[in-house]
């Protein structure tokens, strides 16, 4: 078995496999909304930067960006963090440690940080441009495990990553392939139980990595008090997951894929409620026992920038070639993180080329549906934003 086959045979091959060629920077190029989600952390990061004890004896200040993907979307915010630390100590050495799973597109990450790739977003500078004594390293250890030494990191950031689970607790059958839309109580309970185990483990690892007084700022997908979540918001008629499921099922009805393949399509992730996020930090919880406390936590909604741009256009109409062009520009942001979920559900007898064409067909159908109702299908975000400290 080749290395690629071994990777594909694990959760690394079924959860969030980067879409696009290594070094292409496709994740950043297709996910404008992630820039906004991460920038929306800055009020928490700014306060943390002002309060974190600087390491003694002029030792480097360590920043960790967990679940970073190809790194492009967090660069503008990390530059602001570097500036905030430098205001306190202009000569302080700063080390930025990126983390993601072993099959991440680290080539693009280094291309972006070194300025060999451009993000396509106006005004975004490479991470290292204009700085002295700022250094970059990367870890290929997944965040379910400890990635850095004990008491090592002063400031952590993680955006839109820790909703992924370490394993699939069960298959979702009958309706939907995301647990947030499941109508089966046993399925939801199984996913909730796995999410709790993973969350306790994730936060226990972060507690060990953080230096005393260190901070962890996180924006994690959630379900808010109004039942809103990624792609499902009160001002939209359709849910993104509903629509993708309907179209995938439609392809099975037409005989393009099998019902077994539809039933096997399961997202290895879970959107926690505020209470589910907070449980580990409560007295008796795993993170609480290791000294982690939530200084501030709240849900926030970030609009889909593609949809916002469409709605701002004067005279833009549904069902036009312009609407289809818009939809084909927006839909890839939904594909960057879900391509491997659909591909891995298809029968192994199918070639990689055939699998790719079938998933192409799914997202082309989604683009056409979106073009017909451009304001009703989109990917607005809903996150739990928190500032966590280590006592």
C-alpha cells in the first residue's frame, strides 16, 4: 500500500483533505469569509495581547495558529497580533507556530507566509514582510494530541477547525449527512458524546501547552440560541446542508450514484451549543481541572461575503448568466472543506477521476440552484467566540 493509500485509509483521508494541488493556495483563494471570521476575533486578541505576561529574560513570544489550513486567511490578523506585541516590546523575538493535520497543504502555508503566493485579497501582506526577528515553524501533529511542549505557547488562535471529530461515531441515515440536521435522536446522541470526548481531550492538550497566564482565542462553529448555524440563518429560506443533501439524493435517483453511497456520506463534525462548549470549563470539567477559564464567550454571526456582495449589486437578478457566474464563484467555499466527505463516500471501485467528476456534478448543481435563488443559499457563519486563559 502506498503512502497516499495509507493516508486515505485513515480519518486523515476522510475528514478534511485539502482540495486542490499542493502549493496552489486554493483554500485561501476560495474562502473569503474566513478572513472575516478571523478578523472578528481581534477584539479578543487585542485584549489578550495587552494582558499576557511577556516571557522573562527576553525569551521569544510564542504564537500558535491551530487548524490553520494553508495559512493565508489568518495572516492579516496575525500581523495585527505581532504589531500589538511589538508595541509592548519593539525588539521582542516572535515565533509563529502553525499546526494542522499531517496531510495539510503546508507548501501553500509557507508560500503565503514568505510572499511566494498572493491571497487575492487587496492589502493582505505576507506574514513576514517588514518584520525583523519574526520566525515561522509548522507542526503536523493533529490538535487532538499535544502539539507543543508543556508551558510553551503564550497566545493561541484557532478558527473554524475544532468542530471536526477524531472519528465517526455512527453513520447518519434516512435524512441528511450532517448531524446538525439529523432527525434521529440516537444519531445526535452518538455525535454529541464523541464531541464531548474530543472537546475534553482538545482542551486538556491546550492547557498543557499554554504558559501560565497564556491565552487561547477561539472561533468555533456552533448552534446559537436561535438555532442558527453554518449555512442556516434566519434571513435565508434554504439551509446549505439541506440543499446539498437534496442534490446528492437527486443524483442517486437518477442513477449517477447509489443510495448506499448517499447513506455513507457523513460529515465527521459536530456543532456544539454554548453549554456544550462551556461544560469542560465548569468546575469538575477536564479543562477546569487543568486551570483553563473562559474570560469571555459569546456567539457571533458573520455574514457570507459573497451573498453580501451580490445583494449590494444594483439590478442583479436571479436566474441570469450573471447570477450563475456569482454562484460559481461562491460555491467553491463550500467545497474546500467538504470535497473529501463526498469523495470518500463513493465506492472504491470508482476511479479518482470518476469520483472527481461526480463531486464536480454535485457542486455544479448547487451553483445552478443558487443562481436561481441567489439570496437564499449561501454560507453565513455562526461561531462561539471565546477568550480562554490559563490560571
